[in-house]
C-alpha cells in the first residue's frame, strides 16, 4: 500500500512521541509498525524528503556494487538499504543479479522495445581509446597466451579422441575373441 508523504510524516511524528497511529484497514499491525520504524530511520539518516515518492536515484554500477559488497560481507539487506535510502527489495534484486551475472548484472539495461525502423537507431560514433605502450604490449601478450591455450586445448581434445578410439578398438577385439572362444566350445 502506498502512503502519502503527509501521512508518513504524521506517523513518524507520533512514533517520536511514543505513540502508534491507527493501523489502516487491510494492513496488518505488525507490518505497519515495521514500516513506521523504517520511515523513522530513513528520516533520521536522510531527512524528511526521503519519505516523498519519486525520489528515484540513478545508481551507477559501481555504487550498486558497493552496496552489494556490503551485503555479501555479512551486513543485512535492510540495514544497507536504510543506510543508502533505497527500498530493500531493490537491493535484494541487485544482490541476486550480482550473484547470477556478476558485475554485468548491475549495469543498467536499455529499456523498451527495439525500434522497427533501422534509420531510428542511434549510430555508435564512439572511437576506440588509443592504447599506451604498456597496454599494447599487454594486449599482444594476452593474445599470444590465448592462442597458446587454444592450441593446447585442441591437443587435449585430440588425445581424448585417440584414447576413445583405442578403447573402442580394444572392446571390439575383446568381443571378437569372446565370440571365437564360444564358437570353439560349441564345436567341442
């Protein structure tokens, strides 16, 4: 249930005075009281404006990673969410995305349907960043290492295939010997 900014402020003020406001109809008292406690903590940390709707902040992936790291380090999701002034469900979602997709799960995806008109698509006018000498050397080294690992992988695959062929040939030879031995026993 969404509550108005004025209602939230009033509830927090009553909580400060040691009183509980009347629980709205259709809401469980325990859940409502927990919400008031959270509003109170949020207001103390971030000021009364945090209770307004539409305080959406576009968090960068690095900021999201910082929050997720604190949760993974053992802090509770609720405490970190209150500390940063976000919904705990949102933080829970980021933690799951990080666990499933790593850092890429925290990167904001482009929303909406893809355009059917190709002329409407934005053209990527970004130029590649020039590499300095050490980055270029590292890139060359990594590419060579990658080629070496690919070649090594191919050799291992071929060795496995040869082993499987030998094993299949051994089984075939064993079956033939067994069938010859059984024929000899039948003729005796």
